[in-house]
C-alpha cells in the first residue's frame, strides 16, 4: 500500500531539484521579455464551467477534458486551454475598454490524452494575449515576441512557421464545399496526407487551377518568395487578402530585424475552431512537438459579449525544456552559496550570522548538526546540491564566528 502511494497517475510527473530550478529560471527569463513589451500578468481559475471550452470556443474535444461536478451539479472542467478563459475574463472585467490590452500568463493546462500517445496530460504554458488590436502590426508583434522569448530562454536554432487559415477557407468557399467536406479536407491537409487530399477532391467538379492548389497545400511551405508565386494563382478575394496580410507581417518583421527566423506553411490549418487569420507554430530540434502555438481569434470574444479582435500565443514550457536539454543548452541556476552548520549551544550566533549573510544577498542554508551525522555526510550533501561552502559553528569553539567543516579547531572562518 505504501509503495503504491509513491506513484503518480499516467501522464503527470514530479519535477524537483535542478530540473525544477532550471524550469523556473527559463520561465522567469521569458516573463521578463513579456514585461519589456508592456504585458501585464493575469491568472484565471484552474477549473471553469464546461461551456467555456465547448466545440466553438475550445481546442479539445469533450472526451479529452477532465470533467467533474460541483455540489450544485454543474459540470466543471480542468482548464484544457488558456485563451477561452482569458477571453471570458476580459469580457467580464474590461467590457468598456477600447485601448488594446496586453496580458501575459503562466498556467497549467490539462488534457486527457490517450495513454498510447505518450504525452503529458498536465503541461505548463506561458504566453500572451493582445486584445483589441486587429492590425498586421499586432500580428508582427506576436511573432517578434515569440522569437525574442525563445532567444531569451537560450535556444539558438529554431524556426517560426506562419500560416493563414483564411487562405484555405477562401479556396474552399470558391470550390463550393459544405462544412463537413471542408473539415475533412482540412484534417487531411493538416496531416500532410497528399493521397487523402487527392482521393477526396477527385470526385469534385472544380477547376484545374483549384484542384492543383488543393493538391499542393500539404506541401505548400517555404520562404517569402512562395507567397509572391501564389498570388498569381489565386482568383478569390478572401485567399488573396490572406496572402497580402502575410506580406505585411513579413515587412514588419524585417523592421524588427527578425525576418530570418520565419518561414511559411499555408498547409498549416489548426484544429482550433476559433482561429480566424494568421496562425503560427515554432519548432526546434530535440523534440518532435511544437514549442509554440498561436494565432488570431477575432471572433472568440464575441461569444462572451465583447466584439473585439485578438491575437496571442502559448509557449509549451515542457517541450521547450526538453529541447534545451537535448541541445545541451546550459541554463545556469544559483544554488545556496553556503551551509551554516551549527551545534545546539551556538544556535543564536548561527542564526545571526546566517541572517547577516542573507542580508548581503547570499543564499544560506541554515542547518543544525545531527549527532549521528558526520561532517563528511554534510560535505556529500553539499556536493550533491551544488553548494560550495560549509561554515561550521561548534559548541567547543563558541567564541569563533565559525569555521569550515572538517577544519582543525581554532581555524575560524570570519563572516
């Protein structure tokens, strides 16, 4: 029974010691970038009403949510996505605000994936939401912020891929597709299933030009020059405006000096129902999953009663940490500078000394020596935890301010 209590459920894990310290350090670096861009922190509840994350507003199916009931029999869910929760919060507290809101967060999300997928069910995300700015400048700021955040985290090699859901929707509209067919085709394109796309559109009465565009979509990724080529092959205004929007974002990123981190993938079609324009993901080597996902969701807040555009992104911290580890990127963390080890008769002096060292900015671990523990045991503990020094206050040498563990009597180490 006691042994079984040591295990965690499938899909969650403990993080401790150096790994935990590095994770917090990376999150702190990213948060500093957010604040430099003028974003303010926000927190939403860990669980909310089920309807906040329904099919039109959420990013996962009902089956993938952790659901439970409160005492009034309301259906509640652990937050599977942060964006709908922030949209609700903004509509509640900032209904009359007309100036764009810049909000940032660090939250955990919970998705009940199948155990066979091998994914964590609880992940840490940090991200931003720009509420009330519908311009291409807002899109550009999001991409710039993603790039600056990943650089601050320590990544040296990564790529941000940009897509535009309106490009696909314009083609589907031009082809006269119904909603069900459009969703099937979207899924095939998103999965880069070229043969599935070909089979689906083979029976459709559409132009050769449209057929060729649909067949190319799973592989329609590359540099900025690809957008120029596509403009000559698009006949509907909706898709053309989507390309022009990406061109504006490219120009803005050139002003930031960050265009070199960006490529384009017009076959990127997110499963999130609320995206309405630009979408993007960031990838790096060392992990098979994306480390950032984001996009524009101009109509999401309407569902909560506030008609305003918005764009945002989330950095998946767990995937980012995995990439940093596999790329052997050092994330320096500062352990305790020293241990002040003391015997019971000199406790008061040890506390005063430790407090003085802390006052001057040192990280001090204050320990009362256990009689059954040798000084070598404490040295081993310090080595395991990256602590450089041990200062020992002995009852036999109470006039001294302290001496190093293991040193000869009388060799006091002055503070």
